[in-house]
C-alpha cells in the first residue's frame, strides 16, 4: 500500500470507477494506428489493477467498451474485441492468483459467443475472490441500464407482484446489474475530457469526479494515488450542510 495512504493521511475510496479515455489520441500523436493505442491501453489496465490492490481499493470498475462504441469503424471494433479476448484468456490466471474477482456489466448478448463464454468462465473461476472486485463495463450504457431496470419493474407490476404506487428508488436500484456493488466513491476520467459519457448514471449520483489530462496509456500508479489523495481532500456532504 502507498506509504502516505497507509499512515492514514488520506481516505481511500471503497469503490473507484475509471473512464479509460485517450487510446486513439495517444496513438495518433505518435503517428501509430489506433489499434496500437488500444494495445498499450490494455497494458495500462493490468498496471492499474495492480495499483488498485496496492492502494487498498476494494472495488474497481473500468469502462472498457460503451454501447456507443459499436458505431466505430468495424476494423477498430474488431481490434477491441480481439484485445478483450486476449485479456480474458491470458490475464485470468494471474488475476485469480492475486485474489481478484471478475464481473462484467453491459449488454453481453451483443458480444460474440466465444467472448461471452470467456466472461462466464472468468466470473465462475474468480467468484469467491476477495482481494479486489474488478468490474468491466462492456457494451455498456448508463441509460440502457436504467431502462432495463425500469422494464424489470414494469414486468413485476404487470404480473401483480408489485404495486405501481409502491415503486421507489430502492426498487430501481435493486433491478440494476450493479445491485451488489457499492456506488463509486470516486470517478476518474483520463484524457482531459470532463464528462461521464453515459457511464453509471444512477450509481455516480454522489461520486467525486477527478479529471486527468493524461491519455489513458500513460496513466500511472502515481496519478492513481494522486486522484485518491484529491478524493481525501473533498468534503462529501450528500446535499447536507456542514
């Protein structure tokens, strides 16, 4: 664990979510194909998972592929899916050995069958691990996630198992894929963009945001620790007064 954090000088967020942005710009700035940027970005994922463990983060959620990313050129989508296949097949044994639990949120029915199979194998293999809960958001969109939750509630109302006037926040929260995850305390976005891009819209209602200019492939452990230190300086009031 980071010495500064270990000595109690800052508060470590229980759940950190990261929008990993900037692979394409990183590659373009070096005159390289976008696929190379995604490859280096995948290496940064590995380093970030290791850093999360060292820094004492309990839950880490990474926005890997959005529902809007399906609109990218077919070649780029194919490259991204290939990287995902390699990550799930090659990194899983090491992640399991480190005690990392893997789960995936998003519309996995849009993914190829072999990728879905790798996801299911990874989730089953690591189900009982407790060192770090790693969630990958793949083919994920916050609005569609909320719409799906609303549809599940509507089905209960239609079936007569739930009265419409009784529906509250807890019912919608309980119908989300993230029901067993704590809401993110800290949301980090790299690349200098300052928006959340349809990511965990419900769950990030009271998250602290830290925006970093660095492009994702260059995101470092020190920057991760700095973001956590910034989080520790925030006064989280949840709408109340001090």
